[in-house]
C-alpha cells in the first residue's frame, strides 16, 4: 500500500502554495475545456430523432438574447452585455454571416452599438425595431455598409427596472400589429438608483399630440402600428417572451408559469367598465404552475429564487410553426428554462374555448445540458424550418437583487459575458443551413410573394405578408384574391385575408365567404376582420348570425365577443343563444357580459327565464349581472332587482334570488351612496332579513343593507330585538345566528356592545364570535380595541386574526395595540408580516418609531442578524418541529404545497432546492429583495376606504387584491382614487425575535425536506 504523497516529500509552506497554484491551474484548465465551444455539443441530451448544431459562438457573438433573419438572409443578433447592472451602453446588434458555406457563421459585423439593455428585435420596413427600455428604436442601414446610419425613437416611456421584466420581444401578429412583451416594473431596493425608473406615459415622440398610454402602459403588454401611430394597451402582461399559434392565439409567460393563454383582448373588456373581471388570461398547463422539470446539470448554480426541480425562469416561449418537424410538432410550444439548463416542450390540444398544454414525456425534457452555464433564453424559427436556440451562456443568470451578498461581492456576476452560443435544432439528417445572405425574398414579385403566403413555414408566410403590406401596392394581383378564397392550405387563406386587410382591400363578399370556410381557424379570423367593418358593411350581420351554431367553441367565443359591438333585438337573441348553450364556460360568460352595459340590461330577464337550478353557472351569471347593475348606480334598475330578489309572492323562493342580492351587495360595496337614494327598497330588505324562508336570501339581504345603509324607524327597533333573540338562540344554526348579529351591526353597535361581548366566549362557535367581534369593531372609539386586549388571552388563533384587524383599524387603536405589546400581552410574532410592515411604515412618526422599536427591539445590522443565525445552518433540524414553527409563524401568509397555509406570499414549497444560506437570508432580511409579484400596494377608494394587499391579477377595468389570510376582493378601477406601490416586502424584518436558531434550523429542515 503506497504512502501518502506528503509523507514522501516534506513540504514547506512556499512549496505547498506553489503546488496548490498548479492544481488550481489544472482545475481551471479542465473547467475551461468543459465549457469550450468544442465540447458544447457533448453536454446535451436531445429528443430522439433530432440533431443539434452549433452555428455561432464566442468570440463571434456573446450574450445573445434575440435574433432575426431578414428577407435577404441577413442574421441580426441582439447582445445584452449589461445584464444585470451595467447601464453604460454596452449593448449591440450584430450581423452574422456564413462566408464559406459550411453552415456555420464565421463573420460578425457590429450593426449598432451603444444600446443599454436591448431585449428584442423585429425586421421592419428597411431596418429593424429594437426594444431597449425606455425606448423602442428603429435602426436602418441606408448606405449598405452593414452599419445602422439611422437611429430613431419610435416609442418611449417604458420602465427601466429589473432587466428581465422590461419591455421586450417585438413580434408581428397575424393582424399586422406589432406586439410588445411587457409587465409592471419590478421594485428594487438594493439597486434603486440604477433600476428604479418606473417609466412615464408611453407615446410616439414623433406624434406628440397622438395617443398616450398611462405610465409604463399600466404594466401591461402593448401593441402598435408605427405607420399610422396606432397604440393600444392589451389586457394581459407577460415577462420575457410571447408567441402566437398559426391562427393568432397568443400565449404569454411568467417565471414559474410557463404557458398562459391570453384569452380575451382589452378592446372587449373596455366596452363595459361595470364588468368586474380582473383576469384576462388562464394558465393552460395540465401539469401545473411551477411545473416539475427534469434537468441533468452537473454542479448547478442556484440562488435565492432558484427552485431546482420546478419551473422557475421560464422565458422565450415559441410556438413551433416551421413545418420541418414531424406532424406531432404542429402544435408544439417550446419554453426556455435557463436556471434548470433545459428546453421544455408542451403539446397543445383543444379544450373548448381554451387550449390544454401537456408534456411530451412524463419525466424527460426535449433538450437538457450537463453544463450549468448553458442558459437558453430565446428561440427563433428560421427560413429552413429549424428551431434556433439562443444560449446566453453565463455562470449566473439570476439578478443580484435576489442573490446572496457573497456571490454579488465575488466579482463573478459577469462571468461568461464574453461568451454566448446559437444552436440549430433540426430532424436528424437535415443538411447544414444554406440561407446566409442568399435569400431573395425581398426581390420577389408581388405574385411570387403571394405564393409564399401558403408556405408550410411561418417564416415565409409572415415575411411575405409583411413585404406585401409594406409595398402598399395599388393594383392587387388576382392571385391574392384567389389565395384568400380558394387556396388548398388554410394557412394560405388566412394570411391572404390579413394581407388584403393590411392593404385596405377586403370586401363583403370576400369576408362572408371566409366566414363559411371549412377551417375553424379561418372562420375565427374572418370574424375578427368582419369586426373591423361592421359599420361599413352592415350586410355582414346576417352572415354572423348564421354562425351561432358553429361547431367550434373558439369560433363561437370570437363571435360572441364581436357581437358585443352590434345592437338590436336580433343581436341580443344571437348573443343569448351563444351564452346559454355554453353557460358553463366562464369565458363565454365574460364575452357576453363584455358588451356595453346598456346592451346587457335585457340579459338578466333572459337568464332568469332560462335558469337551471342544477347548473351552478346560472347563479354565477346572475350574480355577475346584478353586480354590474349595482356598479352602474342605475337606481331604477337596482330597485327592480331588489324587488325581484326579495319577492315571495308565489310562496316560493327561487334559488337565483340569493346570488342576485349578493351581486348587488358586491357591486355597491365600494360606492358612495348619498341620502335616501334607495329608501323604498329598505322595507323590502328588512322584511326579507327575517321573513324570507331562504337563509341565503336573508344573509344576502343583510349584506345589501350594509352596502346601502339603513335608517332607524319604529319597525327597525322591533326587528332589532328580534335579531338579538335570534343571535342568542343556541338552538339555531350558526348561519342564522350570524345573520342576527350582522343585522344588529347595521345600527349603532354601541347600543349592543354588552351583548356582543357576551358572545365572545370560547364556548361559542367561531363564526358567531367572529361576527360579534366585527360588529364591535364598528364602534368608532377605542372601546373595541380595549376589549380585544382584555380578551386576548382567551382568543383562539382564528379570533385573534380578527382581533388584530380591529386593532389595526386606525391610529388610535394602533396606539392601544402598541401599549399591549409593550406590556407583553400581545407578541410581535402574533402580528403576521403584512401588519408588521404597515406598523413600521405608519405615516404617524411617533407610532412608527414605537412600532419599529417593539418589532425590532434589538437594533442589529444585517450582518449581525445573519451572523447570529449561522449556527442554524449547521444544527440538526427536525422536520416535524419545523412544521410547527411554520404553522405558528408562516402559515397565515405562505402556502406549503397544496394543503398547508394561505396563499399570500410565495409558496415555500418552491424553495426546497435553494441554498440554505439563501433561504435564511430571505427569511431574516426580507426587504433586501421583493419577489416578483409580491409588492404591497396601498389602495384608496373613492368612498374613503383604504385597502392594502397584493395585486393578484388585473384587467383594464378591475384589479384583484389578495389580503393576508388568502381573502381576495375584486375592485373596479373606476372606484379607485389612488393606487400606490409601497415598494417594500410585505414580510417584516425582525423574525429573529420570534424564532431562535434551533427553531430556524427546524424550519429550514421542514422547507428543504418537504415532499
């Protein structure tokens, strides 16, 4: 047996250092070899039947994020060198060429430089459009030297925040509009000076009197037409990337939600401001959000928001429409996942109005790499039908906002900025690419371009359409009309239709013929084109009416959306037929209700006439309709619905009455109602509260009275005593007793404070206690707060939550809360993180100061806090005990998988594969980084009500606020006075005061080992 090396040769310290240096060099050389271009293809596992080629790499290009191949075969590549923090103008656009015809790029020319953080590119006119926030530029080479001589700002006003959330990915739609990927600016505390620009009004600087969108376009995607200065906000948002299928359906993306269908456009939702719809998209993955992925990476790099094993950085979504793959891929959508070093694929199938996205394989990705620096970020379908994959190739892909300090300070943030690769994926046996600088599409005649509208590859179809529309030809070739009417390929017919539309040459005969096309996708697009000409060609109405029984649900959905622009009895009948035959499809309900409010007034009666008790969708529709009516403040209509909802003239109660009244209450809850506007309805509702045989109707009547307000009268005094008797009767159901308490709370709660207090006992059901506590909370003085503190020791966790809501109602009560905390009656860990944030940022300086001292009783620097808990990383943690720590401190705001906790903050189950030290930092120092989508917002309503929560989703007419505890509330935009991001994490600092190092170790064990 040989002896250890160091025993054979005595080593002094200098020799040891030399040896270590040599070994380090050897390791570095090995590492460099593994990451070399020559070795790149050896790191991949690719789907059977495909091949992958490296067509470009360093030093020719580096940091590629998007590409474009124009009609002459010129390849443009966007290089974003500045990510994550360099705003010095290092971004470039390069032109790549294959000069020797071997299928690999060997020449690179800088087409444009001095860009800041360029994120996308699109061929347009004689140049390119480039998104480089806050601008969208037009760049053109007008002297043929391969460099841009013209640089014009086309659009401006977008935010410059975290680069992965900035405006990106200009894409030409089937409808001749250019679509921009975009979402709200992401708050940053650590790098506020660099990336804190939240944008301005988005507009065309060359048309200052034209359309101006709100600041940063309201955080939603945008579409525009540079020639005509048309500019619109879309209903949805997307992070980095978006794509269209061949019929124009749009799909968007978010970090952990890899495929989302953009269902209903803003132009429909904008018609009816009284429709409370806060979501215009739907996730369509049948394998979930934060879907499981299957990387094969060796020694992966993971940071604070890295969720190994699940989708965490989805981007570059691309529907494969190249026509070169087998038929299985005709409905394939590819998604890049740079953190997991994979290329994911979903296959689409029809699912009614929507699509369903399914895995190709249950436990395998389309492409995976063992190289942790492989960072696929985007894709492009080339003229050869190949899928081109852009590899950003960096050691770190996460933004330092969510990195540990040691990584940020290591100097390694830009490792790989001199590298980058572009790959070509094709079926096995495909010949090398041969299009570089050899295409002549730009020189084609009009007739030749028309032929390409039916090509099997979207690259040719899209570019042929663009060129034909650009040419603004006055004499339309007969071939184009023939293509629109008779071509054997439906893709050719639909592109021909939109080309003619872009040229202003559609006519009623052409459109009506397309409405009868045998292909559903063509019919859907024909309806959209018809929509643009409804006033000009009224003869198309009858053709649209004939489509109400179309067999395809997507066609019917589009038809219902479009019919919302028409008026008349025939239109109403057609819309009703479409709605009631698909009433269980929630998107058909939204489409129907998006019609102007005046046109929906007759729909309530039709709904009640068709009402089917066994189908819950009817109740949902009734509630939506009555909420719309209430939101409009149409007094006569509201009075009529109250009469219908409380009527018992037939001796029976209809099941639609409760949702009808509940909808009215929902629509009125944020309104300011002055004077006795609805006094005639009061008696109807008072009677219903006690005499209606339906408990749901009684409950809804009380809620509606709360929204309307109630006057005191001799009748009401009698009813008050009756309500008190009901509330005290333990033989009645909880729901009946709660109705009694809620009725009492409509009047001066001070008069019944002693009674309410008598119900705040552990022997009473939770629902009864909660209703009593809410009633006491309506007393305007501090007595309710004092009562909460008095009874705090006897309150169970559920009641304590409502007690804290009472204590947080105003500054006077907050003072009493802080007194109780100073006395040790209420602990800081009882508050939960949203309340702690509110207290520590109270506008009242003395209260804020007291709160900060109490919540963070020991002033400690970040380093001290982290140092104190370093032992948690080495202690043995108990998963079982960690679950208890989670339940006591985290569950009120964080889910843990499907079954535990409340959905307010991020799901802690997605953290299970982060580095323990990063999880520790995120827990202890939450305000250093706010996860995307978890900003806290302050909302002031027109009626003076103040709300704070997360914006879960939004549309042009409404936002969905999510509160601690998982409750949600739809808020109409017209009812909002002000909306302001608080630019802070909802999670408070100071958790170290509630969890000791051993408990932290237990919590980490629970998170890391959760299954």
